[in-house]
């Protein structure tokens, strides 16, 4: 067998493994939810091992992604990859409705042909930039219809996994068309002028001392005021934000080939057991399992 045919055979076998895994575990590979929440809501930052599509229906929500914040309106769409920390912050107790898909990025890669890339809107942009995609009114209605179709497919027994996959691919196509359209991106709301340089400093010094006392001295600001400022703008405490930023960086380093001890130290963790515990709590899998997935599938 020639090298070309051998390579093609291995390629097709790898594709078959991914598809087999999808049809055996479609509820995990494409994890879809349609949720309505009422009353007081508290949430931590999110940092998933998969990619996320978030379609906002109703509520009074400010959505934080990396160093940017978006005031959401019905029909807004957000996309996040596995290295972008994010969280909703609730401005009142209005009913909060949204559609969310978490998915394994290896699946859409099977359908990238002739230069098309179904992950384009997730990966071909800087981290924490252009997460919110503006949709025309007709696109909002089309996307809402696709989510309803996906919800119906999930409840059916006959051909459910195939129908779910077909609908999911339609959603990705629509989103990427909107992302590629001129003027399809919306600017986020701005943070307090006092907070922006602090967020930038944290980003650039994740391997160093980012204690509250250190930030107080660096920016001539009291720790209590900084905590209140961060809570007002981001909806969470600064300590949790720093942990999630460090774990996000660790994920990138592990995917690039650094070992766990190196990644731990390069992200400001002096205690490896603490790093390992926080990594599993944040990402949902152990450092070893993440490292193994990154080696087998490329960047995770």
C-alpha cells in the first residue's frame, strides 16, 4: 500500500471513530439546553473543555467574556471557545431564558471542505474579541427556528441523532455567515477606567504576585474599593477571576506541550496539588486527562 493510500485510510478511520463516538454519545458531543430561570441567580465564571453557542431570549443580563462586557438584548448571540472565561451577571430578577449548545470541536472539523471552516467564528479571532455576533432580524428568526427544531429532534426516538447533527450543522453555517458579514460584530460596553488597566495587568502577569495587597500598591487603590469595583463591573470577586485566567493559560500551555509542573509554575501556582485541584474543579477533568486529550486531538 502506498503512503498516500495509507494516510487516506488512517484519515478515514479517524473520522469514523469520531462519528461512531457521536452516534453513541450524541447527548454529550452536542449538549443542547433550553432553559428558563426565575428568581435570584448566582453564577461563577465558566471555562469549558468544549465550545459554546449562547442564544439569548429574555432577561436583564450583562454578559462578561474575558475583559469585555455586553448588555444583552433578545436575539443576541455569543460564541466562546474553550480558552475564554465567561459568565452572566443579572441586573434584576427578570425571567432569564436562553438556548445553549456545548459541543466537541472535533465533530464539525469532519465537515470542513473546500476552504470552509465551521469553527471559523470560534478560532479565527483573538481570545476575548468579537464574541458577540450581531444578527439581522431575519437571521434571529431563522436561528430561533433552528433551535426549536433541534429541541424537537432531541425528543424524538427515530433518527434523533442524525436529525440533531444536521440541525447543528445548519446552526454553525448560519452563525459563520453572520460572523463573516461586514459589520456583523458589536462593540462591548466599557468598564470603569480604573478597572481596565488592572485587568490588563492581570492578563500580563499571571505568573506573578496578583494578591490584593500587590494590586493595591501597584494601582494606588484600596483593596475594599477594588473588590467593590470588580463586583459591580463583572458580577464576581477578583480572586475567582484570577484563578480562571490562570487555569485558562494553563490549558493553552498544556496543549502546546508543556508538562503539568511547568504549566503550574508559569501560571502562578506554587503548590502543584492546589493547581491540580483547581484545574479539575474549573475544567471538569483532571490535568492528566486534559493533557491526553490535547495530545490526541490537538488544541482543546
